[in-house]
C-alpha cells in the first residue's frame, strides 16, 4: 500500500495507472510463488523461510528511498468533509475487495482439493493458476484504466469476479481442468480490481493526508 502511494505521488499522471498496475504484479507473483513452493516441497518451513526474504529488502528501502517532505497541519474545511466521504467510499470498496480476495485464496483452493477427492497437489496447482492470472490482471489494469476510466474498469472487474465465482461454485460438480481455468478467471478479475483500487484510492486524497 505504501509503495503504491509513494509511486502515485511521484509518477507522471499520464502513465501513473500503468506504473501502479505493474508494481502490483509483484504482489500477485508472490501468490504464484507460494503455490509453486508448496507444489515443489512439502516442507512448510522452507516456504516460510522464502517468505521472510523481504525483510532483507528493508535495508535497501531504508537507505535508498527518500521520505516525502512533511506537510503542515491543515484546518477543518469543506475539503476535509469531502475527504471523509472519500474515506468511507474507499473503505467500503477496498474492504469488500479484501474480503473477497482472502476468501478466494484461503477457502477456494481447499474446496478444490475436496472436489478432487484426492491427497494430490490440486490445491497448490490451483493457487499457481490463480496467482499467475492475477499478475495478468494487474498488467492489464493500467491500460484499461487509461482507456475506459477508473470507475468502468472497477465495475468490469467486480462483475467478472462475481460471475466467475458463481460459475466456479455452482457449475462444477466434479473436478476437471475447467476448475483451474475458472479459478484463473477469478484471479484475473481480482488482480484487475486490486490494481484499479491501488490506482484509484491515492487519488481520492491530497498528499498531506
């Protein structure tokens, strides 16, 4: 979140949406990598060790990134009232996305494994499909926002997420490759929605907030 805000403050407006969308591919690439690690190794400690690697990057961030200049306190004005409305709107939008995202990545792979009825690697394979499709969603979000606008792209992404979820849970009575494809479609929708919101939310508020 912090990185997307910093990028939004410093990147040129014309290509900002593409830049933020590209940045978020790293988040979804981590989802893909986690599925790959589980797929290749049953040692959960190894997965956690790889997950701890970003701690090393904090030193790089500490020495190479510069903090934006501090802003002076601001008074309560009509703009502040508008900012409160933006906070409510942004919280509802992003909160709904987070609930949907973590439900999809936490519970649906387990449901897929139960649907398969085996002790195989369907769960980790599904997570990989979801992650790589979400990376694609983050990539296409920037161009879509530039072409269609933020609101229309958000509506498209949320609608696609809803339809793919309904299709996944109601139209798959037994396990098949279509389950992977359907879950990947959900990942594409969520990746797009996530990127659009990371592009949209920083623009709701002035830099001092």
